[in-house]
């Protein structure tokens, strides 16, 4: 039997066919409803970027993507919450979840926030993150151009001084020189102690000429004292500020910057002739506790670290925020600016330190070596080594030329709370800790030379004068102590 061949051209065509619009209308209606639900999630997404980041971290999503703006991140969170609402159900408050699944519109931020009591128990903090770049304003571009020129000039001056110092060292016996330095460091002794507050002393800072020091407490008060006798010159009590997290002097010793628990940074003018301390500017922008502040070597700018997971750069003259820098997964606790003025190091409660090029606005080195939060960072006088102190009791020394850890110091039995360095003929590094001690190290080989004991409780802060002649410390016993070198 021969099979009949059927050609395509011979198939019947229905020219009277009419399109049924009901299917398209149903599809479009479904898409509209999905878009409406998605928009509802965007409406109830947190407005604060710090809240968005906290939620992304909790649900194990990348908190920062390369080139992502704050609004982009908020939209990404809304999309994630919409698409994965069933798998994320365990994170929501039970009385709120029905609002999500029903697609009801909500306007209150509390309707989307995850339960604050919930934590990621997996212990895996790693995520596929990219770097966040803040779009540079014209003002910031001008600042960066200025910093390029200024930092080069400062680096040349520093290198010239180092060459002269090394040349002199080569002409002498290195072992003998180290022994003599150790003998000098051994001569620190307790000279005075004074209870100055009702709350623990959280921060002390010695003025550049070593005549005065500033002290801040957990009670929000700031006081200025004579170094020689610990005599109080002036005191400001502001209970509303909460814990004073940072204090720093400019190079002339006439401006003092402070940061506190109320997220505010204040600039104070100090008149040495009459001892007056007057507030001259208030810098606002942080969304969390200000944990540290630092003047730039030019005195034109102030850097601040905060519990909103950022550090920021401010213009001293105008009080404007020049730069907001993200990069840490958790609170930023400490910062310090290199003496050349080009690099900044930050330490966070995410157990890492980051080295930033202020001129480029990007992170250039990650310091991973602590098993607990980094509570203190400090650049060394040579400008290529930076020290980090952590909750693990370690001080790690990093060489940015080699991008690795140069040395590890078993410093304290508990948390390292503060680190300070001197720039005198015998540069030394000191650290304070929860073990009630202050340790002194030779910058030459990182050997511990002496331990100062005198505080009755945890030492929260210690600062050495630039010339290395004295140390001021403070802590939980509410006292400040003066240690002097009688070499």
C-alpha cells in the first residue's frame, strides 16, 4: 500500500480565526498583581541602609555588590524578600508574616524588620561581596588631588629623616643600641593618680606639646587636665551624649574632636591662655555610636568610625561629610591615619582590619589574623607598618609593603583595648588591656620591655606623648594615671 504524501501547502487554513484576548488579559492581570506585591515589599523595606545591611547579613545574602548604590541595595532586599518569602518565613515575627503572604501594603518600617532576636547560627560569615564605591563629589575630588600632593611631600620628608637615622645606626653597634633603648624604656614609673569621673574612663589623648591631656568617660563628660599634676583645667558634662568613644587633638593643640554614643561628633576650641573649651562645630551623619575619631595630619579633615559599619571623612572648616566608606560586615571600632596622610586603617568587630587609600577611596589590603574583634589600630612611625589589637589578646604587626603579617605579639591575657606609639628618639609602642596592665614594647624588634601595673580594674585606654616622656592611662576604676620616664 502506497502512503499518500501530504504537503504543507495543502493543509487547510482558517482565515476567519479570531484571537481570544481572555488568555492575554489573565496573564497581564497576574503580572500586574505580582508587580503590585513586589512594590508592596519595596514600600515596607527599611529606609536606613544600616538596617538593610543587617537583614542581608542575617539571611546570608551579599551585603554589598560592586557598584551598588544605597537605593539599589534596598530594592535588592525587597526582591529577595518577595521571591524567597516562604524560605525566609522563620525569620519573621509570626503576627507579621500573614501581611507579607497576603500582599497587603504596609508603610511602617517595623512591618518588614526581621526579629531582632534572631541570629545566624551557622557561623559562616563569608559572602560573595564586592567593594562599595561612593560617587565622588567635586569637593571630594579636589580633596583627593590635594592629598596626593601633600602626602608625597610628607613621605619625602619622612624618608629623608629615616635615611639619616639609619645611617647613624649603622655607624654604631646595633646590639648596644638596642640595650640602651631597653634601659631607657625600663625607667617608666607611676607618678600620679586621680579619680576624675563617676563612670569608667573610656578615652584619653595627650596634646601635641604634652602640656595637657583630654579625658572622656562613659558618662559623657570631657575634661582637660595639666599633664604634670593631673590638675583639672576645664570640664564639660553632657549626660545625653553617652559614652565618649573618641578624642583627638589637632597638631597645634587648639582643637579637640570628640565622638560619642549619640552618633554625634563635636569640635571644641581650646584656649590655652584661659583654659576655656568651647564647642565650635557639630558633625552629624552617623547612624550609630561613634567609636573613634582622628584628625588628619593636615588638620583640615577628621575621620570617624562608627557602629553603623562605616567610617567617614569630614571637612573641618565647613563641617560637611566628604566621604562615607563601607567595607566592614560589623561595627567599626577603631581607626588611625598614617603620618603621610595617604592611608587609613580601620578595625572592626568582624575580626578584620582594612587598609584604605584615602586618595582613591578604596580598600587596598585586608588584615586577617585575629580570631576576635579588632579593638585598636595604630600606624607605626615608619608609615609602612600598622599594629592591630584584638579581643584575642594579640597585637599583630602588618607590613603593607609585603601585604602580610610581620609579627605576632602575645600581648595581654584578655582584650587589647588601646594602642599608642611615640615618635621620639626611642620610638616605642604601648598597649592597654582588660588584664589591668599597660605593656611597653620596643618598635625595633617588638620585644616587651616592661609592664606597668597600677590600675585596680580593666584599663580601657592609654596614650603616650609624642616625645615618649609620659603615658596617661584610664579605665574602669574611674581614674587617670600618669607614668613618666626618668631616663
